[in-house]
C-alpha cells in the first residue's frame, strides 16, 4: 500500500514539475492531465473513491477541455500554423505516456488484487466531505470561491478586446 502511494505521489510531483517547466502550452496540458490523474489515484488509495471520481470527471475532464479551448482560441492567425504543427510531434508523447502507464499499472494492480483489501482506511462518504467542508472549513471554502471569482474577473478583463469605435456619419 505504501509503495503504491509513493509511486503515485512521485508521478504527481514529476508531472507537476514538468507542467511548470514546459514552455509549450500543449505539452504543459498533457503533463497536467497526468498530474490530475495521479492525484485521483492517491485519493482512491486513501479510501476516497468519490473524490477520485470527481477529480477525474471535473478536473481531468471538464477543466482540461476548457484549457484546450483556451489554447485554441488564443490562436494568433495563419503565421502560427507551422508552430502548432511542431507542438504535436511523436516524440512529445513519450513523457506523458510513460507516467500514465505507471499510473495505469498501479491502478490495475490495486483493482485486481482486491481493491477493498488494499485500502486500510475506511472510505469517506460524500456527506462527510460536505459536512467537513461547510462546517469547520467554511472560511477556507469561501476564500477559495473568492479567489476563483477574482481569477474569473481577471481573465475576463485580460481577454476582453476594446470596442472599435464606429466612424460617425457626416451630415451635410
């Protein structure tokens, strides 16, 4: 159990460092997906399958699709077509595929050797998570929501284009 946890934690740390150090946004997104999947494996190993499923569905699924759309929307025009073709080369897939294969092997091992027997901690139910978040940690949840709101407003202002002024008709 400890070896599986430390393996998933190592994959999470390595892929997160690679997210930070990649200059190419597509490469960083691939490593971020691997990092989020490894966090989901850690949640599962710690006895929180609901949190693991939410991690995969919400973060690795929905949020990453949003990031991909942002990368696509930020296209600067026809001059970047060659640059975008260089982003998706066959060699760039080795790192994320290797880390994802480690996670897949670890998850298959846990599932086929008796997933419930591998978990030494009792599972955490969704109601307990909600009670904990909105009980003693209410201030932290509210601060996180304000931080997300500030990020949303900042992203709106950074992405907003100034309105072009329409020429006035001359009367005469």
